[in-house]
């Protein structure tokens, strides 16, 4: 059975699904789907911590499904800009997991990950599968992965 590792850019998936598709992502449906792809060796969900109860509840749901939730503080700068992305953390974890799995499954539309997916294919012979809201997923990311799956009604809370 193929060994897979799952990496979810929670903020990216939340905003792209909400804006492009009008619904929230269904993590339970995704987990059921992912179990058909192979043996889930790792499953990480990357989120920001704002200290609100609703978000903590959501993170506990992700843990109950089977994800290890990684949190970093949400920072609002004095100029009003916000910081809280996980690109470097996701990259490090994918590079580590690529040594032990056959396929990386990334849920994100962020084109910055394209070079990473090419790197793990070339250097570790690891395939990649990306799930994203098609209208808001970078073309570069779609082109760099082995399989792109647009998020649709089967993976949304409608």
C-alpha cells in the first residue's frame, strides 16, 4: 500500500473555499477520501492561534479526525498588516516526510510550493497530489504536482 503524508494549509483552504466556492471545506469527507489513497503516515494541519473558542473547537475537531495540528500565533502589526503563514514550516515538514513516504498530499493553492513539489519528485522520487479551489490555485502549483484535484461539492460542507 502506498504511504502518504498530508499537509493542510488551513488558512489558505478556508479562505479559498469560502471565496471561490462559497462553502467551508469538509475535513471529515476529505479524511475518508484520503484513506482510499493509501496508508496515512503523517497528517498535519497548519493553523494560526488567535485564542478564540470557536477556533479551538475547530482545531480539536481536526485532532479527532486524525490530524496533528500545528499552531503559530496570529500577529497583527501596528500598520494593520497580518502575519501567520506556515510556508516555511510546511516546507520543512514535507522535506522530512518525503524521505519516508511515496506521495505528498498538499491542500493549498499557494504557488510558492511549486518548487518544493518539483524538488521532492526529483530528489526523493516522491509524487505529489494537490487539492485546491481551482479559481484561486496558482497555475504554477497545478503544473508542478503529479495530480491536481479541484475541491468540489464532495469535499465541501454544503
